[in-house]
């Protein structure tokens, strides 16, 4: 499989919804994480990302316009020692809580399913990035995994669960998963495995700006990007909000 352009993949539809990108820079030195949110309704668009400890959370931009905070206010990014977790909902907290009790990433997500927002039944997408202090037997410190919990072609009676693991990520490549295949009513859920994308070797600011520019200008809301130095586990992050 050949990696495709990340920006072209993002811009190929006006509404990919919420998206997660995880990968490795071409020089091999940094793990890359990106998470963006989009919105069609006023309630969904009324948000910003704000820093929250070592992670981030969503916050209403105008508190007076909040209609239903249940699916739009959450912590998309949290950390656990050498591990960074990124999701599109409050399953971030579920993963942190259950992994702290000894469960795996996949086992933790078995407690959750897609969002209850009929008729869309928005998939819950999640990612986990591990930058170990000590390398494994093959000399690798970095690994990551991605998950999607989705309805069976829009039927809420069945929750389909898929986890994709990347034990030895290649330089200059990553994977992109998002909630919707495109705009529609109801919105069609993401299909297939995460898309193999080119990560390149841009610095964090250039990389973040390229993603932001690729998102539909009417529907984009916020973007978070993090680079993690694989050797030291030191993280550098950027946030871009449409609402200012």
C-alpha cells in the first residue's frame, strides 16, 4: 500500500467530522499526533481547545449559546507516564481509568460503543501512542494503535469494534482515521482501516498549518498537534482555534 498525501486526503471531503492522525516524522525522531474537530450545527461550532495539564479539553466559546454539552465537552487528549491517549469523546477518561487498573487499550474500549446521536451514531475513534523509556528487543521505542467503535451500517443494535496496532512505525508515515466518509444525512461512518498517509519532515508549526488549511473553512473548528521527541519523551504542542 502506498502512502497518500495527508492534506489531499483531508481536503477530499467537506466533512470528515473529527479526525486523528498518528505517525512518525521522516527523520524518525518524533512521534506525531493530530486531532481536529469540525461542526455543522451552531452547538458543535461553539467550541475551542484549551490546555488542560499535559492534555487538552474542549470548552464552549460562548457559554450562553450552549445547547447540549454532553457530546461536545470532553478531554480529547490525556497522558499516562510514557503514553498519550487521544479520542473524539469522553472515552478518553474511560481508557485512562481502566488502563490504570491494568486493562489494555482494547479492553478498556470494550466498555464503550458509538455515540447515541441518532440517526448518525457517530463512531468513537481513539488512538494511543507509547514512547517507551527503554527500547524493545528490536531497538524500537515507539508504537501506537487506533480504534473505531461504530454501528453496523447505521443499525444501533450492533456495535462493531476494530483495533489497529502499529508496533514499529516507519519513518515518514502515519495513519489517519476520521468519523465520517463525507457529508450526508445521516452522516456515513468511516469505512475500512486507517488511511496510510505521508507525514514528511515539517516542523510542528508548518505541519499544523498544512492540516488547518486543508480542512473545509466553513466546517473546521479546532486543531491540536503534538510532536513527541522519541528519545526524551518531551512533547511540544500547538492549538489552532477558529473561534478567537
